[in-house]
């Protein structure tokens, strides 16, 4: 056996053993047969396989960023990273994003739709209970979803459920959701971080104030902006929740976070300072997880405002940006280049065959000429509160664009009120979007012609037709083709430059273990590391 | 003695008026900030629809003066309102955090004040010596460095490399005092380094100033040792300016700790104030600022009373 095939065989063995297909005895036999010595094979079992088998116990202490004194338990106002992490730990959702970025069951066991995708039926888990001992029933699911619906709702997730016309219970453990248009993605939408399940009050409203949930861990102490302590919920209906206790500590200062990890005050942190990530990775006790995410940086141009109303100007600007340079210099390698369509590689239906747009000043000049211009001067607004390094990124872009005869004036805007005074107000801005579960979700929010957040004012008839068709399409192949065509339209006609998708970069002590893949929806395995990970 | 009571009462009255003016300024400033609480809470997720719903719920659709006077009316009766976001009473939100801030301030002051005055006396005694120069350079360096930088340096050398004190000053109510003192040593030390220079140099300057006066000359001529001249003869007369500087620095220990709190993740009032300002949570901002203002007013008053009491001529007017 050659060395390389030996290596391959070893990896194959390890993988099978990790997934439970091979026991220790078989593992040893195969390994020794393949020419490995007994101590070597035994060592491999201990270091690779045994470590990958979850063990119960321990107090998992996590330094979380973006934790605020103003955080509340109201699911409608979840906004901070701290609350999103906590929500996935003490509460739960109807469905979940799996570590492989697929869709899996959580509070709902299964779901099905009518062929027009207008009526959805969710079968709920019969064993799930809330932390106060109450059995989970359809009434709780309905109250939780209705919290985000209706005139009086102040929820930020209201827009997600506007097409829902009615939610009814069918027996104790089935709910039926009716919509006024076909919507194939509804089970994906149920993973949105706002849509947690909370107990219903007697009057049918959601009981969110006390922080009771049906998640893997129950809160024992919660000090807003400081820390939250949780212990395992004995009545949790699923596998996992290996840690006995969880301690989530608000550590907003990047240096404090990393110091705490290095000195062993915490076992994991939710975000690493990109400038020092290489140094942190050199520490032998620490493992950095660099996970591509669906969170995109977008630079939307108003397609109805000169000079952006000319598609060649837009294409010139899209060709005048060196994405790899930005990934390397601004993001220190922790990002994935964008391709001017807002579907990240981890999303379902993400097209894989669209050529990557590269930095090409000559092509930019060509488009500029086609637009009847020899030079172009535009201004781009950004603020560092959107992304640390946002302004630097724009300045670097303006240097790239100079080679194509384009002058980009970078305007540093005030951090305060950026969302209310700059975004959707100025013709070209810097925006960061959190990860959304599906292309439909993203396109409907920010690219549909009449969306309030159509940040580029882009109007494309074919795109909007396709969006409606794909929405109700239950056939996956046809759906993928529709999304591919929409991506091409956004890329070649749309008004949004997408420089990069940012990665989630978090770190943990080596004694904390996780499975072979990590969900890309939020930090720490989609906010679910708390019940998926374990201490070796 | 009656005079002092009159002065204190007068100053307290003026202090109340100052607080009232400050409350107007703070309200105006929060109003002037771009965006409002509804936008801050809902952030990027805000639509006109749910913004309006939230504003109505919080009563923000009413005119600014109406809201201010409503707050003032309640505040006079001792009700500082509820946090607009967490809906908990402001006193509850501030309570333990202000206690923590005071704890850290007192801890730092108990180290800083004796050290500063002792050093001040010693450098005055050995003025212009190498010791004097070194002490001056070191304290001036520490006062000139930003607090967060000092904090990081201490974390790196003492906590990470030395492994002596914890880098994160998380404390809670059921910790023993000893644990608390251990956990908060680094932030306290940072603040000591920041405030020592000012107090030390003022002590040194006022002592040296007095050393040129005839009565000190007299003491020297009759053969009193140098250290005794300073401690017994000059220091009592130097108290007034020193007390003023000490009071100023104590106020700073309470109000100027935001950066130290952030670096050491200390659950004090500064972090709460910063969060409240970003979210435009007016009742919390107002209460925090008024606490800070009151701290300044009271410590200044204490300084004035202190300098009167330590000055025999003011204590026994003819």
C-alpha cells in the first residue's frame, strides 16, 4: 500500500468509526491489517474517534459578544448576537438548520404542503415540554407565531409572515398554516431567530416575559448585559445537550474576550478579532473555527438615480473591484468573494456553475465607454459600526477603481442612525446583511420590485416573475433552475455590488469538541453549539 | 460652626438647581441624537409599520415637552420611571451596577489617596533628586496613557504572562469580599495609576510652596528634622489644595470609568449608560447622568467643607 492510499484508508476508517459504523474492535482489526502498528491504531482511536463521541458533563462557559443591558426576552425585538445565541439555547424553533446546512426537525417532527404550497401542516413533537413543566401543544405554537402577526405587533419579523392568513390547531399536536400565496420555503422561514416557541397564556397571547422556553437549557439566572446561567432541561425532547450547565458571559471587548479564552476563564468565544486571528491560532490550546456564512456585504446603488440608472455604469463598478484583495487585506482571509448575487454558497439552491467575476479594469473601462463616459465620479457611504473595517474596504475599492478611470469618494457616515439616515436614503451605501435561510427569503426582502427594503431600487420584470413562480414551486430541480436564472439577472443587470460574504470566526479551547461540520447560520454552529458540542 | 451649616445648605440648594438644569440639557441632547428608541430597538429590521406601533406603545408620539414634564413630575416624587426597553424600574436597573461602580471607586481610592499623598510628601522631601525625577516621570507617563491602554498592558503582563490576577473582573453579589478584591484588583490598579499623578504632584507643589515661608525657615533654624518640618509644619497648611484635587479625582473614579469597565468587563454603571445612550433609553440615561452630576456636586461640596475645616484661620474666624 502506498503512503497516500494508506492515508486515505486511515481517513476512511476514522470517518466510519466516528459516524458509528465501526466499533473499536473492528477499527483496530482493519487498522492493523492496513499495516498500522497496534499502539498507533489504538492512539488513533483515542485521539480521533473517542474524542468525537459526545460525552456528558461539564460547565460550558462562553464569552459572547454584542450583549447589551437593553436585551429583552421579547422575541419580536431580538436583534443582538447575545440574544440570538441565548434564544437558540433556552428556547426552540419548529425547525432547525442542521450542521450540514440542511433543514431538520426541532419542535415539529414533520411537515407537508398542499401541491400549490398554500396550506402547510406541521406535526408537532408530543414529548416536548417547557421548563415550567407545561406540555407543549398546538396552542403554544400558534400563540408564538401570532406574536409576530397582526396590526399591533411590534415584531421585526412581521414582514416574514405577512402572507400568512390563518393559523389553526388540528388536534393537540398539529397546526395548519394557511397562506394567500404559494410558499415552498415556509419550513425554512420557521428557523428565523425571532420565531421561537414560547408558552401560550390563557388568553392565547405569547408568554415571553419570564424567559421560559422549551429549549435544551433552562435559565437559572439572567442579568441583562452581564451574564446568563443555564442548566440542562431534563424534559428536552431531543438528543444532545451534553453539558450540565451553560454560562454565557457578555464580553463585548474583543481583547477581553480573547484574553478570557487564553487564560481559561471561558471555554469558547463567539467572535475573534480578525487582526489577531493568526496569532490566536498559534496558541496550542486553542482551535479557531472559520466558517463561511450567508452574511453578505452589499453595496446597493439606486438604479433609478444617475449615473447608476445605466446598466453599463453598474457593470463598470462591478468589474472595478478586486474581491480577492479585499478578502486578503481587509478580512485577513476570513471571507468568501461574492459574485454580485445574494445567494451564499451554503444556501439551498445555490448555483455552482456561474463564473466568478474577477477584477478587470479594462472591462470596466469598456463598460464605461459603452455608457458614453470616459471617467466617472461617484460617492460611497459607509460606517465602521456596520462592519469593523467597512471604511477601509471602501477606500481599498476606490484604489482598485482608479485603474479603470473611476473615482469613488468614500464618505464616512456617523455610526449612530446609519440605518435610519443613510441606508435606503443615499444612492450608494455599504450594507451588511445577516444570513437568511433561503434565496427566496433574501430576494423577497431586498430585491423584489416593491419590497420596502429594495435597497437598490432595482426593477426587473423577469426577475420578479421568476421570484413568484419559484416561491410556490415544490419541484427542487425546476426551482434550482429558476434561482440560477435569477442569480444571473442580479449579477448582470442588478444594482448591487457584493464584494464578499463574511465568515463567522470563533474560537474554543481544544477540550471542547464538535462534529465534522458546522452550520453557517450563526456563530457557534448556528447558535446551537450549546447543545451540539461537548467536552472531550 | 454655624457658618459651615449655612454654607452647606446654600450649596445643596444650588446643587438642586444645577441638577434641574442638567436634566433639561440631557433630555435635549437625547432628543437631538439622530434616530429614536424605536429605530434603535428594531434596527435594520424596522419598517414604518412596526416603528409606529412601537412609538405608540412607548408614548413617543407625544410632544417632547409633555414627555419631559411628565418625567420631571414623577422624578420629584421619587419615581425615576421605567427603562423604556427592559420595562424594569430604573432604580432596579441601576441599583447593583451603581453599587459595583462605588465599590471599585472606593477600592481604587483607598489605594490611590494614601499612596499619592505619601509619594507627594516623599518627593517634596527629596525634591530634585533622582527619586523625585523617576517618580514624576512614571506617574506622568501613567496619567498620559489612555486608561484602556494601561488596562491592556496590565492584563498582558500581570494576568496573561504572570498569571496573578484574573483578567476579567466579573463579580456577583454572593462572592466573598476577598474574592471580590482579588477579581477587581487589576481594574482598581488601572484607575490608581490614572489618578495618582495628579494628587501626588499637587501635594508636592503645595508643600514646596510652603517650604519657602518664614515659619518653615524658623522651624529649620531651631533644628527640626527635614521630614518633621514637612509632616508637622507644612502638610497641615497644604491640605486645602490637596483636598480639592483629591475630591476631583474621586469624582473621576466614579464617572470616568467607562473604558476601564469595558476593558475588564466590569458590570458597573458606565456600561449601562453607554448601552442606554445607543438605544436612546431616556429614563436610564437621565438617571445615570444625574447620579454623575450629583457625585460631582457633593464631592466638590465636601472638598470646600474639608478645606474650611482643615484651615485654622477659617475654622476660628475673629
